[in-house]
C-alpha cells in the first residue's frame, strides 16, 4: 500500500510541490481568477468624474441664480432711491419757489399800497397841472412799472360777474335789470395777481336784482 501510494505521485507533481514549498498547485478559477470580476464590479473612473462635474455645475448654477437675484434687488433698491431723491429735489424746488412767491407777494402788496396812496393823492388834486401833481404822477407810474416788471398784473373786475376769489363785496346796489344781477358795478380798490395767485383782492360794489313792484 505504501509503495503504491508513493508511486502514484508523478515526477511532475513532485517537482511542482517542491517548487511551491510542498503546497498543492493552484487551480484555475481560484483566488487568482476572482480578480477580474472584482475590477469589473467597481464603477468606471469616467462615471465618477462625470457625477462630480454635474454636482459642481449645479452648485455653480445655484450660486449664479442667487447672484442674479441679489443684483436685481440692488438694482431695484437703487432705482427706488434715485426716484426718491429726484422727488425730494422737485419738492424742495417747488417749496423754494413758493416761499419766493410769498416774499415777492409781500413786497408787491406794500408796493401796491404805495401806488394806492399816490392814486388817492392824484384823485384829490383833480386836473391840477402843477409840477407837484406831475411829479406825483411820475412816481406813481414808475412804481406801477416796477410792479409789472415783477410779474404783477391788474385784474379786471368791473362789468364782470362777482367772484369772491378775486374781489370783496363792500357795497351793494339795487338794479332793475336781471342781466346785471351779481355783477361788479364799481371798484374801490384794484385787484392784482402774481402768476396764478391773487396777491390782493379788489374791493367792489355789486349789483343785486330786485324785481320792480307792481303798480
């Protein structure tokens, strides 16, 4: 038995065992054969790189969209600020003009009162052709020219319907004509306006229609 067992081992097998340190030769399909299958189980390098690139693109796209929204917000805020600044400048300009008009109106009223005094003096002098009367008229005309140069103009009221925005009714006159009812028939003091604002109303007499009594 022992002799047959020893003889079953061929010289080639003995040589292989001796070269492997006495171990049995490795058959095909063993551990060495499993390496290609493990390599195929791992994902390809190109797929990994592509996924990383897609993730980076999404991140950059999100950052770009956020930056665009921020720029839009800043642009709208700047436009609103610029609009507010322009409106403030316009309000300031209008207020400055209004204050200047008020100051000019105050000066104009004082000037018109001086002209009224000179008119009364000329009315009292009548047709006096003295040098004093002539000098007073020259002063009156000079002051009136200065007032007109400031943009002041006289408002016509006599013969027109009474307007409480332009005149003050200080007297009344009965008229039998219905067409003359509420019309200004006499002016005691002239009305003046500067631009669109009445700086001094007139003092007038207004007609009032009263039907005649039946005989």
